[in-house]
């Protein structure tokens, strides 16, 4: 199946259709063939459980598609998921690196709680783990990731 992503056609690789407490899907993951990266569009209220499930799916897809970059979009997220910050850095990130991750662009969401969660995870990073940068908007994140 093909979908339009930022004025380009991309292959729809996987859509996770797990309902959250509000009955909405919480994550779409698209493989952008032109840029050879995964685009993760997190949506709605996020919990520790939804973050773990989504990140585990991304790691699987990194390996499956031999992608080295992720564009992680939290523009449409709510909620606090600070409880998984340590898990993200010390469990998920090493597995993502093993699957091929080299660059990770994170777009902050509008929710203060979501932003605090992301900033908490970023504080735990050591500079050599992976090239990770956070952005206020998706255009800046895409531009940076394209140069990596």
C-alpha cells in the first residue's frame, strides 16, 4: 500500500492498531523509502505501556528494513511516560543500535508532560550512544536527519 507523506509517495510498512484509553490508535510507523528512515507518528495519550510496545515495534522494523535513522514525531502526543526513560536508554537504545540505528530525530509534542518525559530520557544519554537531537518542528528534524 502506498501513502502520501510530505508530498511524496512512501510504502506503508506497518500501522499499529492498538486502541488507547480514548479509543484512538497510538502510533503509525512508515518506512520512507526515499530517505531510508522510519517515520514514527505517535498519537494521543501515551503511557509507559504504549511507549514500550511502540518502541519494540520500531526496533523490529529497523532490523527488518535495515534502516539507520528514525524520525520520531510526538507532535500529536499527550501524557507523561517518564517511567520508561531508564528502559529507553539502557534497554531499548542498545537493542536499536544493534538493529542498525545511527541517527534519531525527535520532534517535541505540545504537551508539557510529554516534553518533560522526552527531556528526561535525553538527559540519561551518553554522547557516544547514538546521534540523537530534539526539535520543535518536523521540518527542522527532517532537514537534520537528511544530513546524517
